[in-house]
C-alpha cells in the first residue's frame, strides 16, 4: 500500500486511539510512551509502528479520544 500511495503522490491516514496507552496518566502527549493493555490497543499500536516505519514524512496529531498519523509519502 505504501509504495502505491508514493507512486500516486498520496497520503496514508492512520486513525489510532488512546487505547495504545494504559490509562494511568492522561491526558497523553504525542511523545508519551505507549503501554496497551488489550488486543485492540496492541493492534492499534502495531498499526502505528508499521505506518511510522513505512513512511517518509509524518504528521501526528494527538487528542484525548484518538490520534491521527498522516504519513506523507
């Protein structure tokens, strides 16, 4: 998918969640260490890692309810 978006000059948008954190110290910042507690949180974190590792440029926005990683390829 990443190579196809690069060919098209497109972006990959990955919507994440606060479930990548353990809930002990909200509100979370983009720079905070993740610590998912369940399968959903683990799968969302894995998606974040794949997106971050597979892209050339990153914009990441964090909110109290979800975060968005916009990978400019």
